[in-house]
């Protein structure tokens, strides 16, 4: 099952996506500049093989809901995210606001 819903943070709209797969659930919250995602995101791949794309993204591990993704700390972020002031340890919600 796939669900998509709007998420408003400080008046800014983001899109939350939940993809339920066998034995796992993928969680993302995004806008047109970047996204945060559950532990399935491979930051190393984005930083190495896709570095030229400048993808702004962060990864949170151990989250099971969109709310946990928003509130929990990011475990790792891309180089492009760091350039926007987004760092590991930052709450997902705060990282998204730096993607505006």
C-alpha cells in the first residue's frame, strides 16, 4: 500500500509518502529541493556515485512513522545537505525547513 499526504511545517508544504512493503516500510518527506527518508536511504551512494546531482537528503534510522521521521534526529546527510546547513543529529523537521 502507498499513501501520500501533505505535511505543513511552519506554513510550508511538504509531501509525506509511506510505502508498505513486505517486512519493511519506506518513509519520505520531501519538497522540490530535497527530502528526508528512513534508514533505507543510501547516503554513501548519493555522496559518491550520484555526487554530481547535488542531492539534498537526510537519513533517519529506527523510525516507523512520518511523525518519528520528522521528530527524530538524522543519522546521516548528503554533502549537498551539509552545504545548506543540515547536519547529522538535526531533527528531520528542522532539516526540511532548511530545504525551503
